[in-house]
C-alpha cells in the first residue's frame, strides 16, 4: 500500500526497498509519549572535527523543533530507550492525504482491540485503543486552548481560563501529561513586572476535571517542557521579571502551591522520594531534593563533561574514568551501578574521541578523524567492537550529524550516499553486509535528512537548501527517477506495505508502537493535523486545529 500526498515529486510506488535516513536527531525527551523520537533517553551526538571542537546535540532537541515556538508539551514515560529522532514539527504544506484503500467507519467499529477484543477508536483503528480512551492532546496557541481527544475522535476542552491575567496580557501555554494527569499553564508572554502572571492547573486525564490549580504572580514557566510526576506534582523551568540575577531557577508545585524553588533547570519529574534530576550552570547534572533542598553531584567526573543521559526516573547514565579505566555508570542519587569498560581505553586514551554515544543503550562511536568504530556492551557486559564502513561506492552524506541508529535487535541503520542520491542501509551484524532497508525510497538534491521510527515504522525527513544551515552540502549528480528531491517526508511501515510521501517536510509523531502517526499538512495553523493508520494507510483529520501530541497509554 502506497499513499501519496499531493502534490508530490515522484511516483508513489517505489520499486525497491530503500532507506531510513539518520541525519540530525530524532526524538527524544519531550518524548510526548508519542514514540517520535522522543523516547525518554537522550543520545549524545557530537561533531567530529576533533576533541577540542565537539558540540553536544541531544536527541530530545529534535522534538522541540516541532513544537510551536511558545507551546511546549511534555509527556513523561517510564520506558527509556535511546532517542534517535529530530522529531517535532514546524508545520508547512497544505495538502490532504489520499489513500488507495477505502476506510469504512462501519468496519472500524467492528474491529477488535488488541487489548480488550472490543471495538476500537476510529481515529486510528490500528492503535487498538478503546474508543473512550483519551489518546491525544490538541493545543492551540492562537487562542490558548487545550482539548483532549478520545480514540473515537471526540474531543473535550480543558479549562485554560486566566483569572489573574493583566488586562493587556498575551496568553501563552505550556502543557504536559503523565499517566492519569494532564498539566497546563497559561501565562502572560509579555515582558515586565506588570505582566508577570501565570495560572497552573492539573487535570484528570479521563474527564478533564481540575484536580488542583494555583495562581502565581512571581514565577512564570520559561517555555520549556514541564515535568509532570505520576503523583500530579509538576516541575517547571522558570522566568521572572523580578529575577535580576544571572541565576536560573526551577520550581515544583502541588495542590498546596509551591513546594520548592531551586537553582538550575529541572531535567526530569520529581520521584516518590522527592529527588529529581537537575542541571546547573553549563547543563552540569546533579540531583535535588525538593523536601530537604539537598543537592547531590555525580560520584565521578563525567567523561568530556557531557557524555551522559538522563533516564525517565532521574537515573543518570554516564561514562567516567575510574582508576585509569573507562567505566559505564548508572547513578540515581546514592545508588550507583558501575560496569568497567576497558575496551574503550584503547581508543580514548590514545587520541580517539567520541563522536556519538548513548550511555543508556550502552554504545559509543569513536573516531580518530578518519576511521570510526562502534563499541557496545552486549548482554553479560561483553564488549563488541567493529569498524563502521560504508557500502561499496558510498560515503557519509554532508550535514548528517546523526548518521547511525542502533536498533533494539543490535543491527545498525545508517544513511549513506553515492553521487546521485542517499538512502538508508541496514547492517544486521558486524559480520554481515549492508543492505537497503525496506520501505523508504532514496532522497536527493537536499542538505541533509532526519530519521525517526518506532515498532517497525520509520519516517525520513529531508531538507531543501535554505531550510537549515549546511556549510558544505556537497554536489549531486542526476537523481534516480524515484528519488524524493529537496524538502520531503516519507513515512513507511514495510510490514504492512504502507508508504506515505509528501512534499511538506514535517516531523510526524508516532504512537501505538508505530502503528499510528500524526502530522501537520501545512504551515497554516488553522488547518488540523492528519492522523494516519500505518497498518493500512487510512487517514483521519484531527477534529480541531492545533498541535497534536499523543499521550501514551
């Protein structure tokens, strides 16, 4: 099944199995529980110009790109996987999807849910959700409204009124979700002490009823993702017109009001033991206790100062040198688990440096500026080490900072290019050969691309010249006829023979283990997003305009 959104630059059906590009980032935190890449664990991606010029790019950065500039949504997830996507979207393109297969609501209502054997919601039958289950949030920055959407497509509004707003306020929103709770804050986006106002609410996810609310005249949310805990407490990075220092602050709120205001940028939600992940100064990690105001630092110095990732429960996974050998450490407050990794010593103590790493998923890519090697810990803490090499006749595409994706089965996928096009390839094992990954087609005449995926579904977003900065985009020869050119999007689920293509290069959000996708079709904020069932290619228009975020189960 191939679905092509018009207008498109290529024939929709591709004759060969193809790519899954991995350029830039995908996902991660602000893992709106939508599996966009947003997956809770961050993977660290650095430039490879040399150890003195490295820059860190978290995978979660990708997701924030897709949010509207002042609307931020975050969903905490207890599932921590490495983030491989630059997901999120800056809407553009104005066309509607067409499907080769008719979708009949009668058959949808008769479909069986994977979880309960009953009817499933028609917004995405492949998700297997009960029709009454609240599956998504639609946030409209233009009128500062938030609606929750059931799997049936029915929506209901949350109370986002602003009772303490200044008369000439410009309302803005931040939102979040976790388990049974939804969070939204409306605040005045204008600067100055007379505009310092915010209203905070936590709601029941199933009914939208307000669980608690708090008016605030000192602290506003700064606009970053809030951190909503499973017990309904919420943490926010703060702004105040009355803060005349260069110190950044965060706070935690509950039904009684402000629990704690503390220095730093909150990185994960507060746990049952009152500890949370926090970052102070140049994003240096530590833990903070909102009851005792105690701060705790990592037990060891983090390698290169930044090779670390937060898990959803505020565990910090990081690399460190301990007693003259490299060690992988998982630390949460005073609980520390260490795994010696001497195989890294050979490289990091001899002029090689890390170009990309996922401490959460236990792999590191090292380089000496010419060769690259993947070093990873397998079950039983056995280290595997092999050279990363392109398929014959291929090379690394320009402006592709996140070239490699390590899959849960241990295989690698990577974007490689020849003179005319780029595709995504898969390496099943170190002893195997690169093979084109089924589902996606080639891309060409672009300045990089980004990969996302979940549960066997993948998306590939490529960029036209001018869409982002690229110092040396390289030259392209005549592209193959099936290649997508410049700015484009592909979404593929090869197991169900579904391929969707679009000239509008958005970042789709995936849910239900990759069976459902949501994305904008244009840059017009008045146009609702479209939901696509990736098990059959059918589409469902979101009932309201605004940014749609999956909430997770």
